[in-house]
C-alpha cells in the first residue's frame, strides 16, 4: 500500500442541510463552524500554465489579496461581524453521503431536508485519494475563510452552499455566474443608511454633516450633494456624490473607521487624541469629544471661503469647470489639513476669514479651474493640491 495513504485515518463530519433546486442546478445549504470549514477547505488558486506555445488556465479562484484578508480579519473581530451570504463549496461524490429526513407529519415540509456527511478518502490510489483538508474546493469565499484562520472564538458559524459532483468546467461556470451577477452597492446609499445606526461612528458623523450642509440654505453645499449617489428628483446642480463627500471628510477623522465603529457599538470610549494624531487627523479631537457640530462649522467656514474666493467656479454647474466637482473637492480637502494647521495649533473652530485670507494668496482665477488644466481624476487632483500649496506658501 502507498505510504501516503496512511497519513491520516478515515474522518467525517455530519450536519443538516436543505436541498435547493435552481436553474443552475441542485445544491445544498447548511452551516458549520468556521474551524471545521477551514479544516476541510482547499483553495484552487487560478494559475497561468504555459504549455509549449499555448496558454491554459488551471484553477478557479483568484489569488489571495493580503490587504483584503487583513481588512476582513479586522472586521471579523468586531462586535457585529457577520457573513450572511454563503461560502460556495464543491465536493466530489465519493466524499458526500446524503441521508434524507422523512417528511414530518402535519408539517408543510418537503423531503428536501437531509443529513450530509462529508468524508475523506485515504485511498492507496493517488488519483482516488482525497485528504481531509481537500474535501471541499472553495468556489467563492476564500478571502473570508483565510481571514477566519486566526479567529479563536468558537461561536462563529458559517453558512455554506455545497455543490456535489461538479467537474472543473462546472465549478468555473458557477464561479463566473456568481461573480458576474453581483452588482457593487452604491457607496452613497451605504453611507446614507448609517442614519439608522443608534451608535456613534465616523461614517454616521460624516453622513450627518453631509445632510446638514446639503440642507441648509446658506451652506456652500446647499442642494449640491447627491445623497444617494444619483441625481435627486427636482434638483438641478448637484455636483458631488455623498460617497465622495464622506470619504474625503473621514480621512481627517480616522485611519480606522471600522475600529472606531466597533468602539461605538461596544459603548466604549475613544482614547484621548495626542498632538501627533491631531497633526495627522485634524478633526479627530472633535469626533472623540462628540463635537460633531464643530466639524460641520469648520467645513462650512472653509468652503464658504472657497465660494467667496472663486464664486463663479464654485457656482458652475456645467462640465467645463472642476472646482465644485469630485476632482476639485478632493484637492481642496487635501489642502484643508495644511490650511487648518496653518491657522490652528490646537483643536479650534477656524473662522471663514482666516481661510479666506490664506486663499487670497493664490493667483488662481475662476476660469483656471478648467478640466484642460486640471484633468478630472487623480492627476488633476494632485496638480491642483500642489498648486494651492505652492501659491499659498504652505
């Protein structure tokens, strides 16, 4: 007998599942502990194989992204961590055994309830051998599984969808169907939903500031922010999505929105902001001290100064000028920290006049904020930021 076949004994796990029939085929849904899921899962990473002059793709999954794993791992440790969507697995027929649960008398249940037993196959035939850690091939969800490897708690159950007996072509088809059918969630809508949160977070703070500045008639952002990321019925002249507004503002509050949100969920207190932190995140002291109205006042004053310094460019709703659009706004928010620290050595509400005097050093005219000079996107944003710094001598 091949010695490799003796590396492990026969092992199995059993759990209840529900049979699901859909146009793509039949599969089973259930739930197991994250530790068991890690033990039986095998990633089939997509690789490029070269055969003579031909190229062929082997494997289904994309390469593991370490940054994404770190982000999910951090999320897993928060108080409200959840993976409500199923991790999709593929299991070979020789590793799966189904025992149907008889229909319960008087209950509106079908015969689709079953006990699924998954087993390894420690065969002496290498082609037939399936080790315990190879029972399930991950079709979708490898980043979530990788992020759970250091999670020590025992109470994290993961819902799974299991296809039995798929060949590689069918696994690839399922993977493509799942990923191509998904639509990215509108980030502006996500931030808007933070209004329903009962606990404090940087996202909720920035959302509420966006709402205030968008709704106050004297605000420089009055009716300028697309709250849900798309044009609002009955409005004309919205130039900025809520997602763009919130992301740039949040960079001056925190380097770890998820961690701050978790502190709020747990009812904890944020550590006192050090001088070094203040110089990196100038609005954080106000967030930590629950002084969100001061953040709103500072941003209002800053952009009121922008509005007065370049009134035509700020009022423009056409496609020619970029000052009040994403490129201009992002550059102005990068310049904001330099301007604020120039005027304030400690947390305080800087007045509009102080910001305005600083901006008056710039030689830029309204017509200069055109997309031919400041190309929409990162390069135009960077050029405008550097121009403002140079011309104001900061």
